[in-house]
C-alpha cells in the first residue's frame, strides 16, 4: 500500500479509536491488512 494511503487509513483508524467506533475501526483494519 502506498504511504499516502496507509497514512490516510491510520488517520481514520485513530479517529475511529478516539470515537470508540468499532465499525470504522474494523473497516480501517480490514483495508490496511488487505
């Protein structure tokens, strides 16, 4: 994955964790690991 994409996903992941949004967090993890 390009560094731009992974840093974008990391921002989403951190935002999801900050909001304790399990669905967004799971989506971010799924996209990062695929």
